[in-house]
C-alpha cells in the first residue's frame, strides 16, 4: 500500500517491525495529511534513519504539470501521476452570488432553520474543494473554495454530455492519488482562501472505484489529518445502486450524496446515460429512499439540460413527480459544450422556465452558473489529456 494511503494504525503496524515507537505513526500521518508534506527530509522531528527509510518507501504521488486559470478565478490543475497518466482537478472560489448552488452548499442543510424549502436562485455555481497550506478548515474569516477531484483516469460510464468518458476508462486511481489532489491543490490557493468543500465530481465514477474512494474519504476526514467534516464532502454518482447502499452503510449517511439524474423516464435516461440499462430509475429511486440521511439533510439531484432531449416543461413535471417522496435539492446544469458532442444547452429562458416548474412544485432548485468554461473546467468538460475525441451519435 502506498504510504499516502495508510491510516495511523497501519503505520503503527509497519513501524513496529522496525522497533519504532508507536507515536511515530501519528507524527508521520500528520506530516502527510495535516501539513501536506510529502518529502520525508522535511519531517524535522523524525530521526534521520526514519526519514531515510520513508524516502526509500517512496512518498511521491503526482506533480502539477500545468495550471489553467479562468477569468472567474477558477483554476484547473493538470496532474501527472507516477506512471505518466494525467488527470484534471478544479479549484473554484465561492464568489458572491454562488451561495445557492447545491454543490457549494454541501452540508448546509443542517444549518437551516426547521429544514424548510428555501427560495431558489438564478445565480448558482459549480464548486470543488481545496485545502490551504495550513490545512485550515475552520471557515473563520477565510475565503471559501471548493475542489472538484477525480477518481479515475477517464470514465467507463459513457454519458453523452460529458468529456471524461471520450476515451473510455484507462484505470482507477488509488486512494493516495485521490487524496494527493487535495494535498497538491492547496499549493495554488491564494491569499486567504480556505478549504470548505470537496466534491468527487471530476473525472470518473467514484462508486465504480469504490474501495479507493472509501479509503480516500477516511483519510480526508481523519481527525489527525485534514479533519474535514464528512458533511462538507459530496460524492456524485451516475447511479450505481449497490454502491450507493455501501456508501450509506459505511459512512452512516454522513457523506453527501449527489445523483447525476438528467432524465425522469427510463427511455430518455438510457439514451443520455447507458448505466440506466443496468440500474433503471425504479431501482435508483428505491436506493435513494433507503439512503440513511441525517436529519434535515438532502440528496443533491444534478440535472443537465440538453436542448431537445430533456428540457421541455413536460420533462420538468415528470421530474417533480419522480422525486416527490425523496428529500432533495435540484441543481439544473445547462449543458457545457464539449468537443466530442454536437449536443448543446437550451436557451436560458427555457432553463428558467424549467426551474420555475420545480419551484412551483415546492422544490429547492438552483441553476448552476458556468464557472471555468473558458479553460474547459466547467461541469462535464474535464477530459483525458491526449484522448482523441469521437463524434458521438445523437441518440434521439
């Protein structure tokens, strides 16, 4: 197991074989996860023989191969793994006017008074979380950022509106590679920016890589490390029903759940998302009803609006009926352009009309503001470097 993926008890077991004292395990874990130090030679309170041994173990994970800055201060990082594979991760600041976005608001439900349906907004934004150099997560006086992290190199799901699956799935990321995105991401934070939320909404399907994703969540939330609150972390899935159940059981529902839904009937959803053939809406809705949500928490429903496919008001009313008995917030995402598809977003007037139907039905519903699309960092635009786009057949 890679050193960055080890929990404190696992460090203790390995160090015991070297006759090291148990507290060294906590020291090493804190250096990596609380301080973000991956160079053993900089772990100043460790004896030199121990530092040399750690160096031999190999602490490196990835390097930042490029940073693309958007005009709205969103930053897309290109990371190169040890085997040469590349992934992308996105840091998005919480600018004024973003507060209504469902992703940015991860964990805020239990702070609402009475858990009543809130007023919707027409200006909300995708977010993804990152960590400051000191790993501060207090949120006291800092400027909030969210980092969107990846869990796979490529993606196997084949959703027609998403660039991540253009070349298919190349490989899973290890837990150390998932966590390293946060460790490296904080290096590009600016000024008073602080980690606020993490969303596993980057390249790949997190629940398709369940074991590594679950270990990464345990590392990110460990009290001796980054100590992130589980309610500030959201896992997005295209609807892998058995793994939704595992996530709920393993983390007692404390990890936020986002569902890439995108249609309210099986025929339409299957055209947009092939995974629906295996896990149709009836099974998916049953899994959402069974998810052990804490009091006043809700599931985020992500709905990408694709012109002529799922965007008319009939679809909005079908969506309202489908979600009637599930505690949800709805995030409407006008489709962002991708090179591999001729599909596009509807006019914003239609987006707002779709939103109004859902508001009138009593739902909390936000429209996601485009962030980072000028550097291909917006929702659905993260792609595998060097992958040759294929023109997708319009599944009408």
